[in-house]
C-alpha cells in the first residue's frame, strides 16, 4: 500500500510544449507518405481533446495546415495525440502511467504490422511515437464514432463488431508469427508484461479488497457463518489464482490480446455500425494470452450480468465464426494452432474466474455513480490518488448504501464470482 505523501508533479508548463517544429514536419511527412504525397507545413496547433476524459493520460488534437507539392490550396488535417498525464499527478502515479504509455507506444510498431493481414479495418495507424506520447489517425475522421456519452451497457448488435475486431486481431497475430517465424510473446516480452493484474499493482489490490468487502455483505451469504468464514479465509487465496491466469498459458494457444475492449475504447462505423468491425483504441493493457481473456473481458465489462448469461452462446458463435473466417482468408488451420471451437470453449471455462474477478474490480472504478471518480480527480486530487492506489473499500460501501442501483450491480457482479468459488464448492 502506498504511504508516500501526495505531491503533484508537473512535467511541462502547457500544451504548446508538446511538439517541436521539427517533430511536426516529421509527423506530416509520415501522414502524407500514406498517399505518396509530399507537402510543406504552414502551421500547427494543439487543442485539448475535451471529449476524452481518461484517467491514464492527457488527450489532444494536433491540427496541421499545409500545402501539397505543386498546389496552392491550403490543406488541413487533424491527428490524435495521447500523452502521459502531466497535470495534478502524484509522482508515483505519474511514473506508473509513464510505464503504461511507453508500453503502448512500443506496441504500435507491432500493430501497424498486424493491420496488414486482414482487409478489415480494426485499429488506427500510428504516425509518430516518443517516450511520453504518440500521434495517430483521428478515428472520427476515419468515419467512426464513439458511443453516446453516458452509455453504460451494450446490446447484442453492438457487441458483434467488437468481437469481430478482436477475432481479426487474434488471427492477425497468428498469421504474423507464421510469416515472421517469431513468437510475439518472446519478441515483445519486455512490452507485454502485466501492468494491471499483479499483487504489486495498487489499483488492482485496492479493488480486490473492496470486492472482498462487498462479498462479505452480499445478501446470499450475509447470514451464513460458513460462507463468511470462507470469504474471510479461503476466497482471497482462491482469487490469487488469477495472477497466474494472466500470464502466457502453457496449455492453450496464446495470441496478442487487447484486454481492455470496454465501450469507452471502441468506435463504430458511422454508416454501418453493426456490419463493419469496430475500431479498437487504448492498447496499454495488451498481453500475450489465450483469446478467451479478451472474450471474457469484452463480455463481462460491456454487458449486465443477466444479459451476458442470456446471450453468451450467441456471442461465442459470433466471435468464433469471425475467427474461422479470418483463418480461412489467412491460410491458418485452427486445429494446428490449438484453436478449434472445442479448444476455444474449453479455454473459456478454464479462465472464467479471471473474467468474473476482473469485472468485479473494474466495477469499483468504471461503474461508480454520478461521475464520482471524474469529480474526485478534478476537485480532490489527493482523494483521487487515495481511491486509486491506497484504499477504496469504504467509498464503495458508502456509495452502495446511497445508490441502490450501484449496489444491485455490485451484488450481481460479486454474485457471479461467488458462483464460481463458494457456491461451486458448497
């Protein structure tokens, strides 16, 4: 648990320091190279991307005004910038996020290669990286839109494009390995380390303690002495299994997994939102793991527990049909890659505890009522640091008491976890 005093760090004075003129010329050259064009930069401007409110970084739009070679008309382009958080950040928190964004930067080299293996669009192209930021295509200018603000859960039609994008990502990683004669997990080992599910990661362990506190007051076990003893003594050790599950599997086929495809990290095609694949963003939590890891997270994080149980069979079909189609296009034999449908379904069963546990912990951050965490970050940064990295159990229990809808959701999520642990044994 963090005991360091809260002390904000400011790594730069303002956004105009983000880029040098030389860097902007390089970015423009990379952008125009896609169309075999050359141009002269006239002006650039950096504007905060106010539509993005993530907690792990700062977001900007980079505007270019330029003239193409042998043309007088002034052209305008907009790119998206993600930078390490630099305002109102505790030093320890800042260094942790610096590591996350550095990981994401390194992985975009791989992602640009993976995009070549499928005709489907599923991610944006990266044009420039630096140790503290990266610049990429603006997803909205590619013709994709985010879900409406306030979207909490998805329906089956909305789940399809995400599952298909993940299938393309997974298949592309296998095709890449076959073409290169390399293993992604080895080649990018340094950048595919676990950064969220680890006993040393305070975000996770503070969330885990909050989940155990909710489990102890769950209506199904509140008056059950045997269950209370299990939750206090056995459940923490049982959930330690998850730490091993997130590593490359010695049994199942591993692929490059996104592992953060909840609704804030996906964009839908403006004209064909249910037909075309979604664009995936935010690759900072990627690992080399079985596809089941992505499937569990995308279904747990985007669906209410009741809805997930109701449509899980159909969602498995949607994902695996897309995976099989990509395999055919890429000349990959699923049986040779240990990814027959039967093997995939077995892996879903083997990693179910990971999905349920992660969903419970994520709920203590993603499902808080009334923009609680955003307001905490903006108005009480020291309490925001405490909530993220020191202790959030009391806050979660208080919010459950004051917000019945949040309480019901937490009980549903923890109920799924108890079904895989205590109720499975008793």
